[in-house]
């Protein structure tokens, strides 16, 4: 990859921190406004704790903003506001379901958001250069595998809704897959940066497509096995799909060879078919999807209730929605976690649903933009991987919830109730901001002599 | 690496496009189909949680939705529940009866005529509110009928119907025993359904609207129909001499018919008016045979027998007069026994038809459907003719006979000082046996209208069961005063 011609021709990005602050105010207005609307919709009054709630949300957002201003001044100005808006909207909708179902998930979610922002700040402070992540290629790979195996450990793991993807320690529960997602992106990026040439250049050309060498198939086969393993042993269709898709995208970007996609897609189809035949859990999901109406209502096993109630809710929401607090999203089982998109679709209508989809699209777009302008390979791969992870995860969960594809369990990033997911996604945003900061930062001007650095190193006084 | 990144970004764009298109399909193109599904509990709940319109009598709501603290937001409340329950019915999740059912689309706000209101609500961000329904009921007449029935004892079973003869407006409709619709509309569905089960198991069947759902032999009140048929045939007038006597042997039979009254019928020939005054079975049985099975059947159908005519309440029972009866059967129907059965509403319509110069108006209960907020009439109730039952002259002949019956006959208890009242009593043999072998006491009927020359109200009182000795049960003594009170309530609105 060629560096741009020279400092004079170099396009210099502006910092745009003011724009970020302005957008953050809008995002805060979305979050606090939605919280107030929920109170008005359900109880007919603005919640009494609106000031403390809004204040806390504002404090978190301002803390994140100040950190960015200090340690990543050139970072993309749109990402943080989008994430703040989504998180605020998710909190409001969870609070709305709290009021209907009499639990207190929103308060816990706010605590998790606080932890997420703290880790966001910590990531930006500690990770001053994303390239250092390359050092942890194998460490994070090992950590990811350990995390993925933890739910299988007796005493720690717990099966929830058919999937063994939780670990429990005391009253704390944790979904390690969400964290593993970040670690795997780091591992893939580090590995591919080292081996991309071998993977890209060697091979045979068959029918216009460059196919890789057999011996280079190792890593993709390994990843395939890991994904299948997750599926077979943990029944976690969503994560399996996410990890494999993620790896495929990064492999393709690293090698620039469509042949890998062909290999990956064939492996995916073959694996899916085998799994469909062998694992009842997967087959059931597919059958549910192909005829959900046969699994809803009295006289059936009622396993399609979540999907059907989501579709009913979204249809009932129509174009402009019932209004926050005025729908019946509690009719969807687990609406606050995987199915929160259905609740938003019902209460904010098609307008709100499309807005949320667009916000996710923007996150992915900003991640890919950072990847495009990044000056180093590891940055490109990390940004593509993280952006692709968000895109795949949103597609798998929202598509599953809205009956576009078979339902698989994954959380909706930033919206769903769930600590591990929220914290992991805040870290993803921090890494993306770090990459975009280094990509947008003007390169150090080496052509002019006499910078203070040089002066001091040259003059050595005895 | 930028080229594959761009490719991947296009791939992701397609993913998001698919999500957006699918959401549009669900929430726009396919939304109505999903909303209309019968198994969509969300829409049913939302409809149940809507502020439903009120059912009004005059300016007073007898049923309205008031805000409630539970998830359904509004609770249906019935005022004067027992008096109006047979009309309003009740409204609960997934089920409604009475007016709540027949006027459901309007009360819930879903009627097409409320489209503009819904649109305005949508733009203003208000929740949809149902329209109000105003009834034709005259509250004073309703109360008079209700109090009159209740005065006969706590376990009375009966009904009162009052009509405005010229329009068919139902001015009063009472059925006892009644029930408390508030208990059935309770959002504690378990409690409500327990109450419903208890009510439906009671032998007195309080959930039945006896005014329109109970058909019984109308007894001597049916002589109004027999007399109409005879005069309409052109062979009789009110002064015609007809055979009578203390007993009449049915044709082709050994069964003998007697009279209920002690005197007035014993002469071998009396005037038709006298036969009416003293309710002579021995005169009307052969008269029906003279008119013939076809003539009687046609006359009965002209008054509304064998037909469905009440649209404002669900499940109106059809009053029966079978076609092609044999002579003894026809003779029995001549005084309202045998195979003729009628609802109180049907007998009120017969009376109102005579009062309205022979024209029977279709009975109706909804005076106006009004907009949710401004109470402007969106759709007025329509008065329409059901049939021309008799000629005007026949009607006036029958009226004369009924006036004489109130002036000096069996119907004197309904006389109102200073007002000419027309009336006819009836005491129908049930023909049924109790489980212990004793005979079920007779049913007491009374029909009448006033003022006789320019009728404003026609009434039918039916007493299916009164806790009194059998020989005390007479249409005149029990039903007459109630009919009188109802007529007075209509005639003296401020009295």
C-alpha cells in the first residue's frame, strides 16, 4: 500500500470535536427524551428521577467525549454520538419494559453502561497505538478460546433457553462470547497481517478464480472447526455464524482473493447442512422459521410465540408507532434482550426501526471508512473486522427477530439488556476510535528540520 | 486491501437493505393482514383498552368507560345496572352482549362513519375514542316499568315493553330477574366468569332478556289479532253478533273450552265488543275457525309473527304462528293458546300496530349514533314501516273494542282518569307441569295504548312467574297497573 505522495498533497483531516459535542447533545436528547416519553406514556408523568438519570447519562457521555478530546483528538466524530443515542434509546426501552413487567433491568443496564464507558475510557487511555495489539495475537486467541470454553466448565456454565453460553459466578452472570468476539478480531487481524502474503500469493487459478493452496487452508479449517464446535457443544447458532463470517470477511480483505470466499462459503454450506441434519436444536430453529404460524397459539408447542408476537407488535406499530410506553411490547417474551428491536418497532414504528437500522449502518460505514484511510494493515484489518462484526451481528439478530432469517440468539448491540454485550461493544467503539484517530491524524512532518525532538537528540552536552 | 473493504461494505449495505425492506414489509405492506388475524391478542387487548363510547338514555350515561389503574386503562361501568342490563348487555375481554355487541363497531370507534374522528385523533396524538350511542328509551317509562315489576315481589319473572306506535321507538324495555353487568365486566376475569356461571345456572335465568328472547302463549291478548283478522275479512264489525256461551266444544274433538270470567259470555250471541270486553274464549275460538287457518296465519304474520325484525339487540326470538293449522288448533289460537307463542315485544307491536292505524313500525332502540366528543349525531336511528297489518278502519274498530275493555271490562285496572286508554288482558295457561306434578301457574299478560285517539305509547306487560296463588294471577289485576304507570310516565313527562 503506497503512502500518499507527500505532505503538501496530504489531505488533512480536521479534528471535528465540536461537531461531536453537538451530535452528542442530540444523542443525549434522544436518550433523555425517550426516558421522559416512556414515563409520560406509561404513567402520564415525567419520571421523578429524570434529572438524576439525565445527569448521569450526560456525565458518562461527557466523560467519554473529554477522553476522546484528550487522547484521540482526530477520531471519527460520528461514532460516539451514534453509540450514545443507541444506548440511551435501549435504556429507555428497557425501562419501559421494567415498568410493564415490574423488574429493574434498566438500573442494572445503566450500571453496565457505566462500566462500559469506563472500559471505553480505559481502552483509549491505555491503547495509545492500536498496532501494539499485534503483540497479543496469540495471547488474545488463547484467551478467546478459554472464554468460549468456560461455559462448558461444570459449575460455571449454565444453559439458558437451550444455549450453553453463560457463565455464572455468584449472582453475576456473563456471556463470554461477546468478549471473545473482540479478542478473536484481534487474533485474526494479527495472524492475517503476518501471513497474508502466503495466503494471498500462492495458489492455483481455476476458472478465473484464484484458489488457495491446500496447506494454507489450515487456519480457515481451524476456524471452521471452532465455529462448528460452538454450535455442536453450546447450541449457539448466532455466535457460530458470527465468528465464521467474521473470519471469512477478514481473510478476504487481507488476501484480496475471492477464492477464499468461495472456499469459506462452501464450507459454510456443507457445515450448515451437516449441522441441520445432525443437531435437533438447529433443525428446530429452521422449522420454526419456515412455518412459524404452526408454532403459535393454543394447541401448538407455542415455540414461535416470540417471533409472532414481534411481528404482531411491529405490524401494530405501523408507520409511526404506538408511542413510547403506549404499545404492548411486554407481550414478546424476553423483549428486553434479544427482541428489543421488536419492542422499538412497535413503539416507534417503521420510522424508529429504520432509524435504528440506519444508525447501525452508520457505525459500520464509519468503521469501514476508518479501515479505508488507515495507513497500516493491522488497523485496516481491525476496523474491517470490528465493523463487520457489528454488521453481521445486527443482521443475524434483527433479521432473526423480524423473521427474515431463522432465529438465532444474539444480542442487539447497545440496545439489548445484557452487561457483557454492552461492555464489549463499548470497547469495540474505543478501538475503532483509536484506529480512526491514527488514520485521520496528520502524519508527523519529517521534511522540516529543527523540530524540538531532533534538536534535543542531536545536541548532546557533556 | 481497500478494494475488498469496499466489496465488503457493499455486502454489508445489502444486509442492512434487506433488514430495512423486511421491516417495511412487516410494518407497512403486511401490517393490516397481521393486525386482522384472529389470534392477534395484542390488537384485541388494545381495542379492549380503548376509551369506549357511552350508552346514553336522555342525557344520562347508563354505560360508560372510566379510567382504571390496571393495564386495560378503562373500566366499563354500568349505572342502574339491573334496570338496564337486558339492554346494555356487558362488555368484557373477547366477548360482548346486548347493545355492547350490536353497537360494538360504533362504541369501539372502529365504525367507518368515525373515520374522520380517528384521523383527527391520530394527527392530534390522542387515543382513539369510541362514539356514543343514544337510546330511544324514555327514562321515566323505563323506571315505571321496572318499579312496577319489582313491586310484585323479589322472585318475579316478567318483562315490559313500551313502544311509540308512530315510529317504532322502544320507550321502555325491562326484564326481570336481572343481573349486574358491572360484575361481568370486571377485569378480574376469573371473578367475572364465576359470576357468569352462577347466573347462567340459576333456574330463573336472569341473563335472558324476556322482552325479546322468551316466547310464551299470549293468551287472550292474542284476541286482538283474531278480532283484527275477523274485521279485516270484511264479514264483521265491532257490533257484529257472534256465537258465544258458557262452553265451546272444539271441532273434530271432545275437548271443551270454558271462559275465565264468571259473567258476560253466557248468552248464545253477543256483540264482538262484548266478547272482547269480557274476554270470551267461547266467542273467539269459533271466530278463529270462521276466519280460517290461512286468514289467522296471514294476520299474525302481518303483525310480525314468524319474522325477525329487531336489529338493535342480538338474538331476538321469533314469535310463532304456524301455517296450515287444523280447525281445533286454529280454534285454540283464537284465544292465544295452542301453538301460538309470542314475545312481549311482539305483543307490544300488535298493540302499537292497532294504535298506529294498522301500520306496524319496525322496533328500534338506537335513537342516534353520536360523535365521541361533540355528541353530534353521526347517524340517526331510522324509523321504518314493517308492514300494513290491517286497514285503518279495521284498526279503529279494534281500538273501539279495546277502549270498551278498559272502560268496563277485564282491563279496568289500566284506566287513567281523563285519558282514553285501550287495552286487553290475557291469562294464558302454561300447559306445563312442575316436576312435582302440580300445574305451572298461568302467565299474565296485558297490552294497551293511550291516548286511544292519538296514541303516544303502546305497552305490553308479561308476567311469567309471580309468587302468588294461581287464582290471583290475572293479566288485568297484575299487569294493568304496571301498564298504566308506564303509559302515565310517557303521557305526563313531568308528572
